[in-house]
C-alpha cells in the first residue's frame, strides 16, 4: 500500500521500485520496450528510449491507475443488489536532484491524484444513519476530487544515516505504513488513519509536514514527525490549498522500525505513538460528567488526543533461492483514546503468497481477517441520544443504531497480466457491518485493477 494505487503507502512502494530501476539506468527494466510489452513496467513502454534517457538524467514520471468494483452479493443493509465502481488516477514526477543539480542525496516528489466513482459500502452494506468503519473499495474516499497529494523535498546527511523530508504529504507515507494489495480498507494502508481519520489524514490528502529519520543501524531506524492538523484540507474544494488557515494544531508521531532479514527473508516491524495537541471532544459526557445527549449541554473538551500502533510483516518461506516467491505473514494493531475516539482498538492479521505456481510465478494470493471495536462510551452516547428523543425502534428513521464490533475478511487472487497490469478478483465477508447487529452480514464480490502507464 508495488500497489501504486495512490492510497498513501502504496505510492512509496512504487517509487522505491522505480528508484531501483533508475539505479540500474532502467536498462534492464524497460530499455526500448514497446507499448504493451508484458515485460515493461509501463503500458506505454520506454517511449523509444526517451524514458530511460530522462531517468538517467534524474527525471522519472509516473501515470498510474487503480480501479475497484464492488457488488453486494448477499446481505448488508439494503438487499437491492447492484455494483459500484470507483477509481483513481495518479500523475507524479520524481526528481533526483543529485543528477539534476549536483545536490548530494537530495530528491523531490510531486504527485497529483484524481478520484471518482461510488462505493458499495455507503448505502448497500452499511446503515447510512451511522455509516461504517471499513470500506469494500478502499480507493474511494476523502472527496471524489483532484488533489495535490505530494510535494516534498528530501535530504540525507551523514552517509545517509539522517533523512529529513519536508513539504506536503500524509502521515501514512512514513508512519504506520502498510501495503495496499487488498481491496478492503481494513487491510490497506496506514490503519491509524482509518480509525482516527479526523486528525490523521491518509492518502490522497496532504498537509504541511516535517519528518526526521535516523538510522541507528542499517536495519533499525527511529523517526519523528510534525503534521499540520487542519480539517479544511479534507474539503473537496481545497485539494490544492497551500495556506495554513483553519489549522487547529499538530499531530506528532514517533516510530521505531526494524527491517531485519531472518534466514535471508525480509521483514518489517513497527511500533509507534501519536499525539495531537489540538482540542478534541468527549464522545459521551459533558463538562459536568453527565451524558451530553441527555443533559443537552455541550460535550466536554479534551486538550489532546493520542494512541499507539504495532505492525509486523515477515516473509517466512521462499521457493529454493528465489526470495521473490513464498509465504509472508502480517499483523497490525492500533489502540486509541477512549475519551475522544469512536474506535478504541483494532486488530488485523493475514497472509500473502507470491508465486503460488511455477507457471504463474508472479501471481499472488492474499487472505486476511480484521476486528474493529467501538468505544463503549461512544455506544452509550447513541443509546442516550435515542432515550433523549424517545426513539427505540430500529426501523424508525430517527433511531441512531448503537455500534459495537465489526469483523471483516477478504480473500483475493492476483493475476499478474503484465508487469504493468495486475487484476485481483476478491471476495469479502463483513459481519455486523458498521458494528450494527441489526444489519445482515454481507458478502461482497470485488475486482481490483492496478496499472502503470
């Protein structure tokens, strides 16, 4: 979340891949490859060698597409079966400033994204009165609009041990990062941003930010960040907003990341903490310690908001000496402030297997399970609101369904059609969509398309 779907972390993965090709002069990646060559990383090929020539001079360009279809095959809030499609284009350029300007270990990234379409989860899977937590189509969200998603400068010092990045980007690019091969949001990208999205803005939203990373050893680094907390950046009309008007504070993440090779197989282990110094509202009580929905008083204010996360990814098998194939395991967990956040904890685990068959050495299979748990105080607030309005019937349009726990599962098979095209049909199962026990469990059929032009 490589899956260059431009949903936060996937962009970084793609850039690293492209960077590897650049380091080789792209000669072995796409040199003189014609359009639609299955061995080229790009649908349009090497532009008669122009792409390689530009890359050797420090100029890399990307145009990527992610499309996701979701259909409610069974269950959900609305049993009227249909299908929805959402997608995203991402146009980016990466500049190697050492090659272009002679600035050692310096680079610049600029990316613009455009999202459009609809999400099957919004009105078919989830009860629209309260919405849901996961999304069957992760590429949908944050306003179906065009945005400036990345505009940053990165500089390394002291033999690349110290790494400083400044500009406009999202937290999930560097902190709590996770790939995005699955289609369900519960298994895609930075999970902290999925459960505290009011303060942590995942891809494709950007804000002014600073990230400082220091390698303690080649396999271990620590990083800290400071990100503008400005809800106006979420508005559809502010996709290219650069001013700081509307800023409420800052979110400050810290993280320790270990990237060992166990028996020669890569792994990544993350532990982090975030702190927001902006004011936050209690989810249940007023300043007199009474249920605000019953008292009619304003919800009490907290001076901050915080949480923690853990993430593990480890490849555990390979096919002979081919480490590009084999089984990998992963797990993620987050915990959040019970006074101010609707979700108090989340856990997820799963596996992927790359190269399941000799004849399909670049295909992949994925399976994952997730549990999203609602803060009991948030649930009590919904119950108090219903008492205050004397509404107790779930079928009453004014009823606010209390939310508890939502479970998600996804199974996909990734067909590697070409180096520039992967198609992943998938099945998703949601138990208690939106954490609402009265909503039928849902079965969703999906297809995720990832392509690089």
